[in-house]
C-alpha cells in the first residue's frame, strides 16, 4: 500500500496540468478521486480503500454505496471528479 499526502480541496477546480502533476501515477488519480468520496463519508465496497482512508482521522465511513447521495458534491468537487475519471481512462 502506498501513502501520499492527500490533496483534496473543496473550493478549487484543478486544471488538467495541475491534476497531471498531482497524479503522476495512475494510482494517485484513484486516490484523488476516492478522497472526494471519502471526505463525504462514503463506505467503499473495496476494503483496500476503506483501510487506506481509515488511516486518516478525518475519515468516518457512514454511507454505504447504496445510501450515498452524490448530490453532496459541490461544483468544484464535481469538476475535479470529472477530470480524474477522464485522466484514468
């Protein structure tokens, strides 16, 4: 397992260039994308992600996938998620 400094910002949209600098490895893009969910209490179906984010005091998984409402994301988070997904493809 790898550990990185998490870079999620609630009030900034990253440019493609900034995201590429942050996500210089595909695994880092996945960390970035999943952190957005984790910060809103998402419980991951994959134990790897639950274990990873449980190492951070701010993480409290309280919403299983079936009960999670993506409507909690603000405009910046939505834009960053879109960009992360695009870069992962």
